[in-house]
C-alpha cells in the first residue's frame, strides 16, 4: 500500500495544482504563472524519473542535478516579483553566485551521488526568501485576513516543503545506502509534505480569482 502511495498517488497528485492553475490561468499574474510552470516541469521531470528508474532501471541522479538549478532559478524569479528594484538586483546576484557554486560543486560531488551541498544551500536560501516574504506581507494590511492573499498560500507551501526537507537534502547520500524500510519511511514523509505543498499551491491558484497579487512593497 505504501509503494502504491509513493509510486502512483503522489506523482499524480501534481494534477491538483495543475488542473486548478489551468482552469484559473487567465487570473494568474506573473508570479503565479511562474509557479504554475514550475509545477508543470516538476511533474514532467518526476514522471520521466519514474519511467527511467522504475520501468527501465536507468540511474536518474542526473535529473536531480539538472532539476536543482531549474528549481532555484524559477523560485528565485517568483520571489523577485515581490521585491523592489534593489531587492530584485540582490536576488539576481544571489542567483548568479548560486549558479557558479552549482557548477563548482561537480568537483566535489559527481552525478553519481546526490548533490547535497547545492540542494541544501538552495533550500536555505528559499527558506530565507520565504521568511522575508512573510515578514513583509504581515505589514501590508491588517484589515484583511491572511488567507485573502493568494501569494501567502504559495509561500507557505514552499516554506513547509523546504523547512521540512532541509535535513533530508543534507543526508540524502546516506539514505542511498540505508535499508529499504528506512528509505520507505523517509520518502513517504517527504512525499506527504510534497502533497501538502501541492494542495496549498492549488488553493493559491484558486484564490487568484478574487485576489490579485499584492506586492510586499
């Protein structure tokens, strides 16, 4: 039952935000379109990973390495939408430095192992971006409920995912040699958090019908 949950239910759960985002696409402003396409490509990458790994038994760690830089740049672009010019420039320079470190990391971690250094660094930066967004968003308007702002749902999904996944990103290479039981427990927890992120994304997309994006500045 657990394998069915991990191999079939979770991969197909990406349809929750995709269908919601597609049906509300005309209401999505730039940052939400970035998240929509981020989820779309993530879903495609996940299905390719399943087909190559489960069906053809081909190592797929190279996909994780490629996905890491894509993930970082897309989510950085999302958070830049809520910054002023100075904030956007800082985030762009952070993206440049991260990209350089991403390629330098191949001297330390080849594609035969999980890129724990860059994955962990990416998660830490995303957590910082998410917290910065939360602090700024809290100051914009006390008269409206937190849930009225669609971007809050997206940010919460990202914060929960990266905060919860940071430890796993740091220790992923250990799990490659751990027992099947340990791997099933760890990855089922990860998949459940991913499912929660997808649900929060879907709520954010739905909220775009009535609530436009509001800058934190």
